[in-house]
């Protein structure tokens, strides 16, 4: 006998749960790519993508994942030998820096560990020391999917402006766009990178690079611009194929159009508030379990926690034990402890993550928390009582 029969719930931080409406929209024959409905759909997608990011700037659409979007931004912004300041708060800024090494960029890293946000004082010191303004850009993640930390992006812009430093502000919002509050223009972000599989509720395969006029000017000086990644023809396409440098990602576009319909119907302010409430329920449950056991939120300060993913320390081997039980017996897949290896736990067995981004509601989150609560009991992992009561109390007040 198993309790896992029925619809399985993928509670990982991307790919997120895909709405049935999105999946149905994609289940259709291949369209004519030369004229007709698909062209109209693309024309309608662009302004809604800008609404999601709260920008009047440009957005280029690529057939790729988030790593591809990193490369697209890199090749449009920089020349060989350019100096970049990477602000590392977990796995993904390091990954970005590692990936661009073959391009010959000089990437200086400020590492803030795996439990803290960017320290603006440290960034200020690094920028103030750059008296010749050799640093062409600072880049950071808004939310690091591994650690679940959320960084102060408006604070970075205020710092740059106060110092009068001309560096571009380049932000990875793969795990936050459509989940956490994000205002590209108001916050002074020059380039925003994201992908389709998280807050945008569309299967993996589309990458997006938003860019300001300042970033567009930088592209005119960059010597890394390549034929495929060049964003200029994609946003000023005279022919439809130029939007995608070839054949369009037809069925992804159908799905994205439906996902954006859902987002526009709900409205960005309501989307942000929904994620605030659901994240608060998860945090309350983890605090309850941790009152009498090893479970602990990786990010202690609620002000710098992601609203779409929660990384949890469970004690050595407990993370894997719990994930295995919940997946096999309760029909819920939890996220692995990605990039959280330590000397004491080289395999990240002591971590797990809960994704609560995109197409999620109260019953889905409460169901996942209930499965975890059951798994803690079944595996004998020590934990405090009342976690589910605490989570439901948060939601009842929302």
C-alpha cells in the first residue's frame, strides 16, 4: 500500500507547477510560422512581459534557459578584458562568473556566504576603490534559488548613484520575477535576466533579457556580440524570424501567452501579496518544527528571504531522508539542497527546499506542509508540534 497514488505535487523551485490552461494551450498542432496568429501572439506578449518586470525598456526573447540568458547579457554588454564585480550570495552568481571565464572578463567576486544578503558597505568599499571607474558592471541575483536569500536591489542603485559610479546594474531575476516585488525602472536596473520556468509558469526553454537605454549603448561598444545572442535585431525585427534568430519556439509562445493572461488578470500587486502570504505560512511551519528539533530556516531575517523558495537546514542526512520519504509515500517532490555542501555535509544531505512560486495557492502549500509534517513523524526526525496550526493561522490572517 502507498499513500502516493493520485496527482503528484512538484514542490521544487522550478520548474514550477504548470497551470492546466497553459498545458492545454500548448497541446495543438504546429502553426504556420510565416503569418497569422503566431505573429499577433508575439506582438501581444512583449508589452505584458514588460508589465511583469515593471519596465518601459526593451526585452529580447531567446530559446534557452537562464544560463543562456546569462550568456546573452554577457555578449551584449562586454568586451574582452572588461572588469566586472560579482556579488555572490549563494550558488548562482558564482555560476555566472564561472561561465563567462572563457570570454576573458576580469570578474572580481565579493562572497557573502550562503546565509546572508549582499553587504552594501562592502560593495561601497570596492566601488570607492575603483577611482578610475574600470568596473563596467556589478551583477547580482535578486533571489538565489539555492540559499533562498533576497538581495536589496534598490540599495545597490542608490549606492551607485551616491558614488557617481557609471557601472551597469545587471540583475538575475530568474527565481524572483513574477514572484517577489520587482520594479526594474523604478529601481534603476540596467539589465534584468529571467527565464520561463518559475514565476512565468511556462515550461523551461525561454530566456528573457530586459535592457535599458544605457545597456543598449553599452552593446554598441561591446566586442563580444555574436550573431545568435545579439539582442538588437530581436527587438527591432523587420522580419518575424529575426525575433528568434530562426524558427520561433511556437508552443512555448502559446503557453507563455496563456500564462501572461493569468498574470495580467490577477495583477502584479496581488501576485506579490499572494506570494508574501504563502511564504509566511511556510516560514511559520518551519519555525514550529524547529522549536524542538534540528530544522532551521537557512535565512534568519524575514526581510531578506525569497517569497518563492525556502531553503531549510534539517541536520546531516535528514534532508535526504525526508525528501525520499515524502516523494515515495506522500506524492510530493521537495527540492534538493542545491549548492549547500559543507565539510560536515559534502552531499548537501542535511538540506531541502520548498518551492512556492507561480501557480500555487493555500491548499497546495498546506498540502505540501502536511506531507512534510507526516514525513517528519514517519522518519523519526525530531520536530516541534503545532507547525501546521501556525501556518494556517498566517493564511487565515491574509
